C-alpha cells in the first residue's frame, strides 16, 4: 500500500508508470512529474479505469481513498464511474456556459466584433467581473430581482449611484440576450425600475459665452504642447464629437478631398457623418505628414498602434488654465449646441443630428446618417467661420435667421 513518504519518493521516468494502493486505487507517475490518481474497476464484465481529480498532493492519499470508496459503491450499484464522470463534466460545463458572467462575456465579445470601442469593452468587463460579482457565477436563469438588487445596493452604499444604474442597464442587456439565446425566460433587471436611487444630474463643464469662447480659442492657439495634441485641441471645437470618438479617429475614415469624416457613433452604434469645414481639413492636412502612416489620426506618445490617452485633451485644457469646473473635452459639444441654437439660429434637429444623438421621425424611425446633410454641411461651415471671427476678435453678431 502507498504512504505519503513512498509517494514523495516516486520519481518520473521516460514513460508513465503506475504504483498500486489497494482495491483498484493506483497512482500514475508521468514523465512531467505529475502524480495522477486512477481507479481501476470492472463494469459489465469489462475492465475500465477512471481518473480522479485533482492530482496529488491537491487530492491527498486519504482523499483519494475516500473517492475510490465512493466509486466502488457506484460500481456495486450497477453504475459505470467513467460514464458518471462524463455526465458530471458535461453538466458542469453547461452550468459554466450559462452563468450570468459567461453569458455577459459572450454578449460583450459579440458587441466587440460589431465595433464596440476598447474603452467601453473594458468598462463593461469591469462591471461584469467586479460590480456584478455577486451574481456572476449564478446560472443566468437563477438570478432573481432581489439577488441583482443586492449587488446593486452595494454600489449605492459606496456612493457610486451612476455606476449602479450602468450595471443595471448592462444586466438588462445580458438578460435580453439570454432570453434570445434560450437560456432564460425573464429579465429581472426590468423588475428593478425605480428601485435604485436617482443619480444627481451633472453637466459637463463648458463655455458658452462668446467672449469666454474667444479667450479659450486664443489660448488653444498659444498652446505649446506636442503637434498631435495641438491638432486635437484645434479640431475639437470644429467637429464637437465625443472625446472618445475624437481621440480614436482613424485616417481610413476621413476623406480630405470631399471633406467628410464617417464613423460609427460610440453612443448609439449608428453610422455618423461629420462634414469637415475647410478650417478642419487644413488642420488635418497639416497633421497628416506626422501621423498619416498610423492607423490613428491622434496616436499615443507610447506607440502609434494605440490612440492618444483619454486624459490628453483635459490635461491640455488644465495646462491652459481651464480647470474641470470650467471646461472639458466633452464641453465642446455643449458649446456648439448652445451657440448654434441661441446665437446662430440653426434648427435644433440639425444640431441634434450633428451631435449624433438618436433623432427620430414622427413615426418613431431613426433618421439615416445622410439626413439633412447639405444643411448640416452649411451649418458646420457657419460654425467654423464664427469661431474664426471670435478668435481674431471680430464683431460677431447673432444671426437671426433660421437655417433651412
């Protein structure tokens, strides 16, 4: 019979060999040095063998003998331990495949293939693996509204109410996907409507007064940072896209001849077109000799295979003296929305289209990306000209007309 001392003294050989214990239990020593428990038995008159998990010493000699005795009882009852083990593994594999986390990561992989941004993927993975950890290992069909609420309440107690709402939204998408793929028949996240605290509404800091905008534009002109950051700062107010869309802009999506930038809006996942005024085209042409061989228009200083950091624009604004309560990279959007409407008098739906918001027609259908494109092109040119006049200190008056 085996003892722990004898087992520790067993050395690997060129080929695997087995050392018997008792009543069919043996230890297989492999060339790699692994020591694997095996149980030999006869079922229906035929000799067979099954591997015990885990290997020695994770499964001790005492534990291996107890597992052998369990398997011997199965054989005496007419069962085949190898077949039982296969069924158990298949059941466990199915359970793992159908946990909330497994379904969530499957959905995340699908969305990544459809063009979801790297930053969004990282944030959603963090929500799945950290913020929703309490339900992550449960079969998705067994997750109840109270269980999900318990996980979300922990986020509330930490004071991150907005994260709790994002986690609930993600959970809702996971359950809808699980329903579509036949792994559950209900969405408990929908039952939690109104159960969470409401987050305080925060607006991104922005400048909307013409005099303040003029001071900002002149400060940007005097920025002494890297050429890539300078170009991004100068382009940001002209295109007023979301900060992530700007820093991840790709040369392949930009046509300088036609003056168009086409990409998938990060918020809505729909195709979007940004008409580029000559002022924007000029900035890009000036930058192209420096970064044109990179995938990204604004590559990272750490390598051209990745875009600039998400903090670059805000850090540059801080350097220029505009703190987070005064102006942010996202604030260029609020600036454009306010001035285009209240000063330049453009129609709100043109502005909303250009902001890549989800604008719908009277029948509830989403407008396509070319909707009002000629009018939006004129609007973007008027906006670029307005900014130029502000920058040089011109007398810019409110335009009373409505475009269209």
